[in-house]
């Protein structure tokens, strides 16, 4: 059987311990995993694409078979360009399911040969999201244990810059 290349797409603004948990699970399942940061976010991000890529690279440094990249436009076009066979997405709770199902089915309509694989992160991360991390940090709360220390340090720099 040929090697399976999967893409784990997302905004990663910023990366959380939940994302890292999923990367670890995904890299054990697939031969190659590309973590792909979406460049054309609709909303104003907290971190630039370059910063998000840097954080992902730092967090996955030395981890075999994981690479970090960026993409714009349709995910299926990017997947085709990379010759990927699968899309990896995480489902934390029932509330994620509807959105994820809709995306998976739409991506299948656009590219029937591409499978979406859902993995469940560790229970301890089921309530962690980038949106809540941004909000908690900006309102002065602690995000310790929710994001890797390198992200905590970057968040502190953001506040100093303001
Ligand atoms: O982490 P997120 O923000 O929930 O990730 C969403 C993402 C990047 C996977 C999704 O918005 C996406 O794939 N965007 C690329 C544009 C695209 O292909 N849209 C159609 C999806 S059915």
C-alpha cells in the first residue's frame, strides 16, 4: 500500500494543546501529516500567518513526519496539489459535529477521492479552543496548561506590543 499523506487544516490562532494532541494522534496514524494554516481568514486574527507558522514549527520541531505549511483558496485544491488522500479534523464535542459534517460532505462533493478523518482529542482538551484562549488571555485570565509555553510567551509579547 502506498504512503498516506494527510492534511490537518485550520486557523491555529493560536495553536492549543488540543491541536498538539491531535497532531500527535494524526502523525501516528498517517505516514505524512501536513499542518496547513489558512492564510485568508475572514475574521481579523490575533497572530499573523507568519507567527502562527513559527509557533507550529517550534511546537513540532523534531517530530518526525510532520511539516507545517500555509494554504489559501479551497482546501480541496490544496489537497490535490499535495496529492493528499485525507483531511484530518478534530471533534471535541457534539457541538463541533454539525459544522464538521457539513465541511466534510462539501469537501467530498468537491473532491470525492479525498476522505475526511475525524479524531477525538484527549478528554482534558475537549473544552479548549483558540477562541476561548484568545478571550481569556485578553481579559487577564490564565491560559496555563491550555497552550504550549511557547504560545504563552508569544501572548505576553502581544500584550507588551499593544
Ligand atoms: O480551525 P478552523 O478555523 O475551524 O478551520 C477551518 C478550515 C480552515 C478547515 C476551513 O475554513 C477551510 O477549509 N477553509 C478553506 C476554504 C474552503 O475550502 N472552504 C470550503 C470548506 S467546505
